[in-house]
C-alpha cells in the first residue's frame, strides 16, 4: 500500500512523458484600430480567442506559402504535430509584442520560422522543445543566461514552450528582414480541478490497477 500511495503522489507531480496533440491558432483577421492580428484556437473542449498586438510585416490568414515544412522540426517528445495550415504572423521591426488569450492557457507553444540572428526575451522561463531545418535553412536557439529568451543562430526553426499559466505573453525581438510565428496550446489552465497531465494519468492508472489486484487477493 505504501508503494501504491507513493506512485499516486509521484503521478500527480510528474511531467508529461510522451507527445500530446498541439492545437495551433487559426489566424482569421487583422485589427483595424491597432497593429495586430486575431484568431482562435479550437480544442476538443473549448475555443480560445488569440490576439497579437505589435508591429508586424504581414499575416497569412487564408492561404499563402506553407512555411511549416519539415514537420519533424516542429515535433518532439512533447508535441506530436506541426502546424498544418499556412497561417502565420511575420515580424520585421523589433520591439514589444503581446499575445493575449481569452482564457488562461497552460504552457503555451510558439512555433518559429526563420528567426535568423534574432535576439528575443519573454521575461519568463522558456524551453526549446524542438529545432532544426526548415523552409529557409537550418539553425539553433542559444538560450540567454536567465533562460527567458534566446538568440537565433543561423535560420532558427522550431518550437518553444513557455512554462506556466498565461492569459497574455509579452516579448521583445530585434529587427530583421522577417521572421514568422504561430501560437499553439495543449491544454487550458484549470488549477482548481487538479486534473493531471497525460503521463500522470498513466501512472495513476497503474497504481489503481495495483490496488485492484491487492483488493482481489484480500
């Protein structure tokens, strides 16, 4: 019973250990009152509004060039699917940008294309989930000392994750010809429910199965 209890406790604390679907933004329209783009993320349980505000060069909301080539660059042990449409927001002038969600999201994802030599800071912890070659070539992300941003070395393509629950994300970047992004999520933040991550569910399932065996033996 001690072992089962330990497994349950570990399950609740454990991070996800296998890939899960990412739900990427469907960018739909450009703002008229300010510089920005709006869209939605649709998950099996809800629809989240997404608004980007800040200077941008162009946005692909319906059609255009498919820049998310080489799907393996955008997948990892945590994310099992790359962006599947042409939707993208392209930046060139550096400065402050903000991404706002209509409800709190957990560990949001940002897919990157061609962040070449760009210096970026989110002011919050990030994790590089994947990187590699893409539409414009190959590159890597060099994290800054605080782990809150990166410098693109070469033609950086990949996916980063911001750790925590967010209703908005603000970041700064530097000027370049252009570099593009889109936003994804894997779950809605709902700290009141205590619902565990997928890997935790697997561990709990194993612990409950062991408990059932003990009860049958008794």
